[in-house]
C-alpha cells in the first residue's frame, strides 16, 4: 500500500469534543468516497501504548483538493499531539483502503444507520453523490446525544437541500442535556422511524457505522426488517 508524506493545512472544531484536520492532497492520491487511511505521526514529542498511528475515514470527497479526517478528542498521546500540531507539520498517510462505499445499482435505495463520529465516511459519500449527481435514493439516519455533539450537521442539512435524492433524519437521544432547541426526531433509531421515512424496508442496501454496540444494534434492526448479510455493509469505530 502506498505511503505519502503530507502537510497539515487546517484544523477546526466541528462539534463539542470533535475536531477535523485537513492535509494537502498528495500527487497521485486517488480514493473512493467512504474509504479510510492510516495517519502516522512523525517523531511525536510523546507516545503511549496505543502507538503513533490511527485509522481514519476520509471526510473529503475525491473531487476536493485536500484530504480531511475528523475524530473525537480523547486524552491519549496521539490525540494530544495531533491537536497541537502546528499548521505545516508533516504526517505520513498510508492508503487508501476499505470497501465501505456506495453500491453501483441505483435501483436499490441506500439507508445509512449512523451513530456519532461514524458519520465521517458517509459525509464523504454524500458530498460525492451530490457532486456526481448520482441517481441513488439516499436516507441518512444520524443519531447523536445532542445537536452539540453532531459533527457536520449543518453541512449535511445543506447537502439535503442541494440533493433532491437525499433525506436526512437526524435524531437526538439526550435532549434533556442540550442547551439548543431541537425540532427534529428524538430517541434511538427504530423500525417505526425507518418506516416513517423509507417505507419498504426490504429493498434498501443498509450501511452502518459508529461505536460497536450501536453497529450491532443497527445490524439486528436491519435483519429484523428482512435485510440479508449481502444487503448490509458496516464499519465499527472502536476506541476512537
């Protein structure tokens, strides 16, 4: 797998406790929306048992002229060093890799069942779908505790306005802890919520990403609604 050196060009907070990092796109770096890379720190000032490399889904779409990642910020050596990297610092990127990307058969609707930071590969896919004007019917069910925790929520709302084939269903599970007003769905993603927006639950291809427990629950939900293993794609975000 190819290894590239690249420079940090921008970093920003995209939700409470979640940051995005943007890097120069190396010459010849091609990927499919939804794929991931390995980011490795070069001579970090500190390290720990978790090491100096992490897997990250790309939040940029292939047409964009940079590479981006986003992550929940934990108190680990890797995350501390990444957060404090000066603009212009070099990192190593290995990849791309992964098969978590859109199927080609546009007659099959796409249902994303996503929790928290699991939205990162989906953000790339939805930007790419809008840019390429893909005909797929897309339903994104995006679950967070509060709007404050929902990375890229405004971007996704704008993508929904831009792409008539996209329906965004954001739902919050702990609104009692939020300081914002929320007029959207609340509670966990369930069969009733899916039927309300999707209708026929046996025809879609289901994509799910997020914490392992959430992915497990979403797989069971899809299977109860008639989805087979062939119609389910998933990625677990453990220890992010």
